[in-house]
C-alpha cells in the first residue's frame, strides 16, 4: 500500500527518513513487517529506538524523577552542612510503574497499522520514560554522594592543617622568645662583667649610654631655664622636653608644643633645640627661626640648646643685635668716664666692648648718680652661648660714706634696684661674700636680653 503523507512517508513526523524506493511496509531486508518474525533489537535498530516518541505520561514520570533527585541532593547537602553522618546511598527505590497499561498516545499522526502492530513485538523493554528516570537517578547518586564524601574529607584535612600550622607558629614564637631572652641575658652579663666593662660607657650598652646622656642634657637645660629665662617668656619645645620643663616648675601655659600641628616656633620667645626639633626643622632652625643660642648642654646627638626666636627672621634679628651692641659700647664708654664708678680691669674691657646687657648698664648709671659704686666684675656668658650675647649679671657694692654702714648701704641699693620699672627690674638681687672677704650684691637679669632699649 502507498503511504499517505504524514503517515510513515519519508520526512513524516515520528519516523526516520528512508533512503530508497522501498515501500514503507518493508524493512531494510525487504521483508514486510507483518511476516518478519519478532527478534531482539540489534545494533541496526538503535537508530530507530533513539527516535521513540515520549508521551505525556513518560514526561510526567521523568519530571517526578528529576524532582526526587534534586530533593535527595538537597538533603545530602543539608546533612553535610549540619555535620551529621546521614544514611549512606542505599538501593534505589523501584521505579514507579505507569498507572495505565495502554500504549502511549503519540503526539504526532499515528504510523500505519502494520507498523503499529509490529512495534510491541519488537520492543519488549520497559517504557522509555521509566528507563530514562532510573538512569537520571543513578547518575545523580554517583555525583552527589561522592561530593558529600569529598567535602567531609576536605573538612578533616583543613582542620588538621590549621592545627598543625598553629602548633608550628607557637613553637617558633616560643623558641624566638627564649632565644631573645638568652641573647639579652648574655649581652647584659657581658656588659656588666669585668671582662665586658668598657671605660667609654662605664659598663652600659651604647644605646643606654646615649639615652642617659640625652636625659641628663634635657634635665640640665630645664633647670637652667627655670632660673634664667623670663617668667613671661613663651618656650617652644618637643613633647618630651616640655614634660621635663613642667617638672622643673615652668607652667604648661608658657609652653608651645612642637609637632602637634604647629608650623613653626613663631609666637614663642625661646625654643629648646633637641634632636627631635633639629630633625623636624633642619637648617631652617638657625637660618630662619632661631639664629642665636643662649646656652648649650651636652654634645653630639644628645645636645640641647636654648635659642632665641627671631620674630622677624634671622637676618632682621642679627641687624638688631648689631645695632644694640653699638649702643651698648657707646654707653659703656660714658660710664668708664664717670668718676663715681670704679670698675675692675676685666669689667672695663667688657664695658668698652659693649658686652654688658642694656638693662644692667641702665642700673649702673642710676646707681652711679647716687652712690660711689664699685663694680667687681660681670658674670661669664653661659656655656655654648653665641658670640655677642650680652652679659646679664654683675657683682657690685656701694662705697659707704662712713665706716660701719656697709650693711645699710647694701640694703638701700637693693631696695632701689627692686623698685625699678618692669623692663629694668632685676630678676635676682642677693647678698654674697666673695673669696676676698668682700660682701657685694649679685644683680642678675633674665634671658633673653631685649634689644633696642638704649635707643640709637
């Protein structure tokens, strides 16, 4: 019979295309399907089975199988995350049998009656949907359960590695601490022992000696500033030096802390040059901010210098200092010609050179108009002071008009000096006895010396 289009004809739906002029009722061997005995499917029939059409029932079975596989995988992952052992992969549940035994309804036009009758006899295997569902479940079992096992193995390995590394780090740190303590103890024994004691550092390590030298220089500078620097002067210092100054009685309100957002020491009267300050400002410390040193303590990197801050810059301060020295020389020459003033040879040289502070020159001139004044000498400049820094102290005594009036004359001069205006009032007036046995007044002014008090 000639097959109509769409029912087993070449190119029709549901059947493979045939290549040749054979009738659709005959197979590859030329025998009609009706007379061919039933046989097992061979390799030549694989192509035909690959094209078996799935019914709606088969698709529903496959969908339920896939959903069950996904649920199994989700349960396995939850068991692995919870740390539970969980049941092992057991035997697969029996595949769900189709509820109906009638042949599946094709989704395309049915093949010829001869082919429809021959297919059940040629395919004795289970329905295609059941086979596919079972295959999917088996593949999923092979995939999910080994993954769960690998996760447990990897977790155990990671935990063992963490414990091993933690133990190794602890052992290394313990060994380093013990070794460090042993080395420090050996160095200490070598430094304090007789064989390791050196004359240069007195048995102390070099670092400890440098630290001790810097601390001693800071302490000496703070003590000198507490006595010599004017009570109203603002002091710029690094945090460590400021703490030492406070311990010596200088209030925190007079301290300008460097390195705390301050661009420089401008606004202060004196700056304490320590290693930290020199490192911060470099060459600008002397070329811009503070050209003149009032006193220096220590040496090397431990050196501490007390310097005058130039409000208008170093160049302007040096010009003012030069002009003030010229005015002091002129006043000193006038005092040397005063008959009521007697000055020692060393003192005469200081007056002529303009080395005496302007405030001290004014006090001597006022006393010489009232008393006969004997100037024993002027105080020496502080250690490390820059050249041209004025001398701010002197030993003097009035010559009494009558014998036995020495004490009264000294008290009278002392009251006179302390009654001067603030700019010309001495910071200290004390009675001292010299090595020669003479009793004099020690008159001293504070630092830094003001410039321009004597005029042009």
